[in-house]
C-alpha cells in the first residue's frame, strides 16, 4: 500500500443496543473509540423476523385529518358521488320518468 493515502485502520469497541460489546478493527473514529449502535441484528426486524406494528393511521386517514375532511363531503368522496345535493335514490326515479 502507498503511504499516506489510506485511512488509519485501528481497533474500536462496538456496543450493541442491549449493552454487549465486541472489539473489531475499523477506519471509523480513533484508536480505542467506542461506537454505540442504535440498530443492530439483535433488534432490527430485518434480522429478527419480528415486525413491529405502529398504528399511525392509513394514508387516507392522515390526509383527511390534515385537511379537515369529515362528515358528508368525505362520505361523498368515498362513495364516488358528487356532492351536488342530489340524493342517490333520486337519480333512478328521474331517469325512469324521462323514459316514459
């Protein structure tokens, strides 16, 4: 290796989330530094297979909460009905009247 172009490779201590630690070599930090992990293989769902479900509400609910959409306007949007004031049961009667 060429001199003065590579980072220093030294021993550090890695501390896991549960407090256990191990020593390894790294270019991170300085000699004898201690790296504390926020996420490690003992706690992260990618390694444990245990999924932590946090109820944050769905995207639609967060949108409605953010923009204050509640009541009949929200129900009309969800049903695909324009909120023109006409009731859904009025439309078939009008269509039947035009055919006669």
